[in-house]
C-alpha cells in the first residue's frame, strides 16, 4: 500500500515547507482550524470531509481553480463524514470535493471493488449515472489500516491482521465513529478475519492517537497517509487477506459545473499524479504540528511548480 521509499526530493520539500511556513507565520503556529468558509458571491463551492487530509486537498483544488481559471471559489470545509459531503454534492450545496474510489464504490453504491484500475473504472461508471465525474487520481492510495505500537507488535508477534485476530479478544480497538459501522470497514473486517475485540470504542481521530501513544489503547484504526502514524512510530499491520479496497484520491465534481466551466477540469487534472503516500503523510504531519491546512496546501503547490506563487 504505502510507498516506503524516502527520496531526497521529498526530504528537501519537507524542509522547504517548514522554513517557508515558519517565515510566513513569523514563528507562530496555529492549531488545526475547523474549516474555512469564504464570504461573498462565488462561482462555485468546494467542500471537504472532516479530517486533515481532505481539508488540505480541498484547499489545493480551490487554489488551482482560482489561479488557473480566474473563477471565485467558496470554501465550505470540514462538513462532516462521507455521508454528509456526498449528500451535499448531490443536493448541489457544494459542486466538488476530494473523495476516494473505494469509498465511492463500496460505501455509497455498495458494490464490489477490484484492483485500483478496476475500482477507478467502476467509480466513473457509477457516478456518471448521478451526473458526476471523478477526475484524474491525485497519486496516492489512502487505505484504511490497523496500527499498534512497536512494543505491542513485539509482545504478541504481530505482523498481519490474521496475527491480530488470534489475540484480539484481549485488546481494545479505537476508531473513528464512521469506521465502526461502515460495511467496508470494521463490520466486514470482523467477519473476514474473525476479530473479536474485548471492546471497540468510537472516537475522534486525534484522540485515538493520543490514547495509543499513552498505552491506553491497544489497536487504532488508521489511514496509511496519517501523519500521526509516523510521529508516533506506529507499526501498521498487513492486511494479508486483502480486505480493504483501493482508496485512490481524486476530485469528484458535478457534471453540470464542468459543462458550465470546462476549464475547471484542466485545472484540477493538473493535480493528477502529483502526490504520493509519503508526500501526503508529511503534509498531514505538518498540520498535526500546528501549521494551517491552507498554508500547507499552497506551499506544496508552489514548491512543486503547480502554482506560480
């Protein structure tokens, strides 16, 4: 799943981001904002889900549209979970937002997924029926995962989900509320691997990482691009039976918007293939350290040449 190669370019990019952001903030950091919503009339509205990565991606998409097309974008971010943003898109309350192929196929349409290519193809077929388009994948697969501390992995000899299943009755799992009931997450995972945790606790994303770092939690659900996985040196277990589908990120957009403003397609497709798993993990980690999502997003686009300034 996750690209483990650490390139020199990636390290340089992270350093440049830190230096640039520190200068722009005059040495001060900001806590993660609950979202940004601009006021006044706008040509289109972009939304996002309620987690760091999705907010960063929404800012990137908004910046690209504004600079490359001259259209004005209202940013109505941090709306909530998948069902909230999906409904907002269908109701035309927003016209686009970042989403993931596996989520669309398995969670929205309750269909089987396949390989990354098969899931992308099916995603596009399904959303077209509802007057939507899924544009070029951004370049990373943000899959769900289960993570433990290095000490827990060593104590129980854990490497795979099958290993975890054998000792799960002695453990507590902490996960976002959405993870506990979506068919493509814990319910299906439990059935396939016969996992029976002593307790499953629903909680906000930030809390689970704090608890597992304090050894107050045995296992945490994670995204493979979560910055906190790296910050807390967690061990990501192998999904050895291949339960989780590919979750390739990209923009999902209303077709009527693209018909009205065809230049939006070109602006958003410029992001295609530009961010890998390691890049996204580093960007998420910057926000975890206190930097604002909009600044992190814009600096990445500037450093990679996607924006002029």
